[in-house]
C-alpha cells in the first residue's frame, strides 16, 4: 500500500475519532519509512491531541513542530540517552531533517557518548517462580465438592426409591 493511501486512511480514521487505529497505521508506515519526517510530525500531533506528551516528544523529536515540554517529558520518561536514541527508530540519514532537528539529534548522540557505554540488560529470561498459595481455597473447594457429591447421592437414592414404588 502506498504512503498516500495510508495517509488517506489515517485522515479518515481521525475524522471518525479512531486515534488508536490511526496511530497503528502510522507506526506501521514508519517501520517501512523510518526517515519520513512528515509521518513523524503527524504521529506526534496525534499524541499531542490525545494528551501524551512523552510519545509526542518521541515522535516529534526529529521535527520542527515539537514543543519543548514534549522533549522534556520524553527525556524525563527515558533518562538514558542511549534508550532515547533507540526509541527514535531513526536510521541515521539526516538528509531529510531540518537544521534544528539535526542539531537536536547530534546533541542527543553526544550526550549518549558522554554517558559511556549503553546499558546492557543482565536479567533472566525465565518467568519468576510462583509461590505456593494458601491452603484455605483448596480446603473450601474440597468441602464444596464433597457437599455436592453427598447431595447428588441423596438425590439418586430418592429417584431410585420413587422409581421402585
């Protein structure tokens, strides 16, 4: 699907008030065209309208329309400059960027270099082990099943005695 077709659908989604669908379409399009500033600006404006300054700052970082409060919110939510660089999902070709956006990107890259090596996650990939629960729910279940079986037995005896008579 062409960029123009996707943008037409996004505009139709926005006109119908379907911001979540419009965001999904734009983020999918950005996966294919990561250096397209127009898509980033539109995505940033949707997040701005929906009250999400962190994502507005993230996607508007490379545009001229981004607001200082959005950049601050993005930096505050992601204090590691390496993480912010990764979250931009930008291939690094600054040809399509304005001078201001290029300068902002260079400053972020410099900040990341000054902070040292990127942090590496050293955790485990295994799910945490479950702790054993309390015995009371098991006892309650056992009691309910026992009572149900006794009542079913009494009912069966009554039915058999009724049929025998």
